[in-house]
């Protein structure tokens, strides 16, 4: 049997590619930047499978040209870049890589919390620029004062896998945990003593607020001017979920005018964010370039999961991470039909 064709839109870790090559005829986009949409459309016309990233728009325009496409294996947990409903109607299976990046993102969340509350980035610049030397003192009672975490309240918006992992780490810092979610998580409440509250109470009460929700029509810009004005002036906002759940213009006003003490972002409404994004000119914000899952271990395991999903489908089995299970009623897994 001739191998089905797969187009991989970015170079993923080699272990995953080698696994896929045993079953598929593989083509990998060679550039560091994502393929333009017209390239994706052109490739989709000729392949049986796609491996995609969050930056790849897989919409009606792409799908109507993809006559032979049977499976899209997303190299990510989220899949808001893919029109799932349109895929299902066409009998195209869609998979993702859940669970594997939970601990890596939780680690980065805490790195951002510590960086913004203890002014790590500011302090680094202070030393490197020579400003510390100019003070003529190695230590001063008023130098680079930050916020202490012990005894403070951590508010988590979205108590899923990642939110729960972030909450568990809060015990190490002596923090109380409150959370808001569509559903009560009684297991987490019992495990770490977290308290469920409504969103407004969380915003008004928490000293650190960390966002961990998927991007949906309901969560898009869920934190805007109204919500930011509810927060304490001493509070910090952390976002490692999706950029669009936060209104960046409102956040700029909040940071500039002192509604809140600071923010730390790993994600932006537009990625990469332009260098003239006004947020980047502020001192009371820490930013990173969407590196939540960027550990060698996590990114390699994500590649393996992508391969496992593709291999299961090749063998006529339901992929372990199928996000549209109803597609099986329309077309069974495999390439024989």
C-alpha cells in the first residue's frame, strides 16, 4: 500500500517525525516562520493528513480544497485555529496533545509570578545597565522593593489541568487559593483547600490572578476594563492561556494609570506581538514569547503524541486524543475507505 501523505507545518522534534515516517510520506515546511495560508491551501489539496500549529488557520477556505484530507493532528492542546464543525461535516478527524504540557506551563506561570512580584526583569536591567553601580551602594532598604507571596491570595480563573497544577504549587509559597470555573472542582478543593468563588469576588479579593481558560466565544476578552477596575491596586495579573481572553488596550490603561500593580504575559492577541505594542514600553509588566510548553521534555512528548495519533488513525483505530469523536459516525478512522 502506498504511504499516505502528511504535511507538517513546522519542524517538530525529530523523534516525532521519525515515528511518523514509518507510516507516512512526510513533507516538513522548512522555514522558522509559519507557512502562508496560500501554501497551506496548496499543500492541503494533495495530502491525506496535516500536522498543524496554533498559528495555522484551518478554516472553510482551506478545507474545501482538501479533498483527500482525513486527519489533522494539532501540535498543541488548544485548537481554536481549526474549524472543528467544518472538519466533522467532512469526516476529517482532529486530534490534539492534551495533558503533556500541564507541568511545564504551571512552572512558567510561577516563574512569571515571581518575576513580576519581585521585579526580576527590572533588577536584571538595573545591574546590566550600570544603574546599580551609579548608586554607589550595594544594598539599600528601599532598593527594588517587591511583593511577598506568603499569606497572600492566589485567584485562578479556570481550574482545569493547568490551573490545578498552578494551584498545587501555591501551597509551597504559603498562599491561599480561590478559583472561578464553570464547574466546581471538589477534588481540588479537598486536596489543597481551594475555595470556589464567583468571578467578581475573585477579581476583588485576589492578590495574584492567573488565567487558565481556553479561548472560546465566551472567554474572548473576558478580562476587560470593567474586570480590571475591580482588582486591587496591589494585585498582579498573569496570563499563560490565550492572548485574546484579555483586552490588551484595557490592560495598558490599567498598568499605566495604576489600577493594578503589574502583569505578566506569555501570550498576546497578535503573535508575534509587534515591537511597538504600547505594553512593551511599561516597566510594570513582564513578557515572554508564548513559551509555556517550551521545555525539551514537553515539546518532544508533544511530537510523540502527534505521531501516536497519526499512527492510530493509519491503523484504523480511533486516535487517543480525538477532539471531535462524533466524526467517527461519519467516517471511520483509516485510509482504506
